[in-house]
């Protein structure tokens, strides 16, 4: 047997092999010998087990994206497994095709600079992230949004508007803007939180009434 491994590493090896990750890839990712991985997974079945629900999800994604390779990468499933289960589903060519819906998603992202992620949009984001790693995502209060780096200010404003500006205070607003990597000016922060600008005590009574 190869070098002695901790119980956590052994469990990780077995978990990844059970999920269908090739043993040679597990060994490479963990920086250990392939024989060491083999020694700890001899009792595991050679084929990946997938539930009917997982298979159906895989088939739907292949139909939607038009790419078996892209589906395999998005779901972290070996390509041969996807090809075997979806052999009856024709695709124009098994490459990096994005599919019509994913192209529409990408078009919206390029035009607006951001797209809210809900339902299948989250799946499309994960697939597109493989090919366009510059796409960023922020998740806050059960809401997710994908955006381009040069559109982060538009994205944070759209995010706040989508939340109906429901920010409790400066601390929470600071957390959100840091996630996006933007810094709003003081006036905009007050407008978001709904706090009035402080009035100079030297201001006349007439000025206060006008304010």
C-alpha cells in the first residue's frame, strides 16, 4: 500500500470515486499515487451509480445545451457516463455548443451586464462559467446574480432594486457592496437606507422647513 493517509483524505478519495471521478484524476488532484487510490477503493463498483432523477436531469441538460461534454463538466460526471446514458439523444456535434437558451442567457448578460439567477438560470451560469471564467456571481439573502466585472456597479444597483431596497443598515449594505467590490457614495447610501441627510444646526428655521 502507498503512503499512509488520514481518514479524511481516504473518505474524500472514496467519495469522489463513488461519484464517478476517474481514479487517475483523483490521484492527480490530491497529489498522490494512483496505486494509493486503487488500494483504498478496490471494494467500490467500477461504474458510477446514478438515480433516475439524476439521469433525467442529465438528459434534460443535454437536450437544452446541445453538448454532452458541457453537461459532463457542469455536473462533474465522467463524459463516458453522460454519453452512455444519452446515446439516443442526437446533437449536431459533441463539442462546446451552448444551445439556444444558453446563448440567450449569454446575450442578456452581455447586453445588460448582469442576469438574476433562479431556476435553470443557475444551471446555465455554472455551464457558462466553465467557458467564460470572467463571469462573477454574488449570492445575498437567498438571491443570486451573475455579472460581468466591468458592470458590477449596474449589477449592485439592480440587485438592490430587486430587493426593493430592503437593507437594514449601513453594516449590511457594506457587506453587500463588498461582495460586488464597489463603493457607493454617501448620498446614495442614505437614499438606499432611507436616512435623511444630517442638518447643520446653524441652518435657519426657514431652511429646515424648506428641506
